């Protein structure tokens, strides 16, 4: 069964946007045979991204870092709400499904309950059980689910200054998480990291800063990715054939498409089960800034022919990986509102639709970054802005 189209093209102007895409051949190169949605065990990565459709992030929730000021043994809900988000409910996931979304990315900061500085590498049982409960709710709501280790106090910088310690933390996380979830069905995806794989391997941790060269960082990504794949596969259960998501270099499209970036091997499987993740917040002055900053003046509008062409050209670069059989996940994308007015920036719906048009064209799976902004997790659940809602409604 083929996945539903992410949205319906309803106007001549939208058709024009598609005609601007940098690769105009839409016949077969990025099209795949319909598959039975239930046969995830034997499905390839390219078929999988075709099936899972549109996603959203449960942003600023389980990756909220409270251990620094509330300790390593607080209640799960204290960590969950540390950055102002509401307590997660099953109704939220049901609303996501009703809104036309098919998958949810659940970022997690596992070291919130792991005092690794004191050589305590055990994840608090209550926190683990809370994540399992929430993942179960999402699966029961008919969603595909992704969990990862997300920034997590920036411990990843240890790879540049204390590699042995870094591997202890990485192994502790994925030994426990992998084992706890190894029998969950194939709709659950493991993402090995977030944006930290790359330049942030040199982040300062406890006064120590790494000095890895860019080439060293590319090599380390390949080494760590292979370690991750081998570890998860060796855990048995459904982890032998689970879809695994490997972060791109700083999840940056240009850097990930470098010849220095190499995907790991997956010798356990004859069908490709590996996915690659990048994030898309471009142009940064438009997508990231809520107001003027020292590094730039906020861009308040988007949508010129040049804007569209630039976006199409950059997103098309990830076909380097679909051409090799890897599934491409845009793990985060979005546009911040203006802080002064709380209003959307001009052209936001056009920006989002063009991202989704490219994702349909090239068979990428995109996940909107949202923190109770456009998709409300309190009060009336779902997309409350009708224009945004229309982008996703099937």
C-alpha cells in the first residue's frame, strides 16, 4: 500500500514551485514500488521513507536537561516539563495522527538521570519506564516513532577530549535503550545522535576542549556509526532488522554530502535498513531568528524565485544518498515566529510546502520541529492555525 501524498497540490502557483525543482525527472529515479505497510521486516529503507510520510518532533520535552539543577533522581515529569512543555499525554499523539501526521520524533536526554562524572552509567528506571510509556502511546495511536540521544548536556564533546569516557557514556545509553526496546515493533526507529556528530565533538566539557580536525571528525563519525550499528544488531530481537538512523555531519546538508562522509556497513541485512539524517533551517536569518541578533538581522519574508531555487538546489543534494539506497530523514525543519508580535513570517506556508514538495519528489521523510507553537499540546490539541493545518491535512 502506497503512502498517502503529504498534501494535495491545488493551485497553478504551487505547480510552478515544483517545476523549479533542480531535478525535473520525476518518472522513476526517486519512485518506488508500492509496498505492504505491514511488512516492515523485509522493507527497504527507501520503501520505509515512502511509507512513514510526514513527522513532527515532541520538542523541548524529554531532551530538556534538568539534572544540573534538580539532580539525577527527580521524577520523570520534572525533567519532561523543565523547559516549559506540558506533561505528554496519549491524546497528543492521537491528535497528531488526526492532523495528518504519521510519525513522531521523541528527542531524549538520557544523561538527565545518569551521573557519569561519578561513574554512574545507569539510566533511572522511572525515567526509562516513562519513555517506554510514551513510546507505547505513540505506537498505539498509529504513529511511527523515533527516539535518539539529543544534545544531552553536550557530553558529546568528550569525543574530542576524552574518547574513552565518551564511549562509556555512548555504550551505556545504547546498551540500555537498545535492550529495553529490542522487542518493540519495527515502527520504532533508533537515531544514534542529533546535531553533535561533527563540529561539536570538540565542544568544551568540564574545562576541556577537543582539537580534532575536520577530517578527524569525519573519520570519527564513520567509526561511531559503525560501532552503533554493530551494537544494535548484536542485541538480537527486532534490533537485528530495525531501521537505524545515522546523523549527518552536524546534520548539515552540504557537509554531509562531502566525499569525506561515509555511511557504515550493515552486514546483518541483505536489504538496506540504514537511514541518514539532516536538518533544514535555511536561510538561517529567516528560519532561526525571532528578532535581530549580533550575527544577523532577522529576515521577515521568503518566497522569491531565487529563494525557491536555492531551497530546491540544496534539498536535491541529498539524492546522493537515495541513489545509494539509503533512506533520507529531515529530522528537523521549521520557521520561528517573530518575537515582537508572535506572528508568522511572510511566506512561511510557502516555505513549508516547498520543503514537503521536495520531500515527496525525492522520497525524504520530514519532521517538523515544534514546541507547542504551531501544534498545540494544551487546550485544543492540534494545528490551530488553519493555513498551517491545511499543509498537513490529508
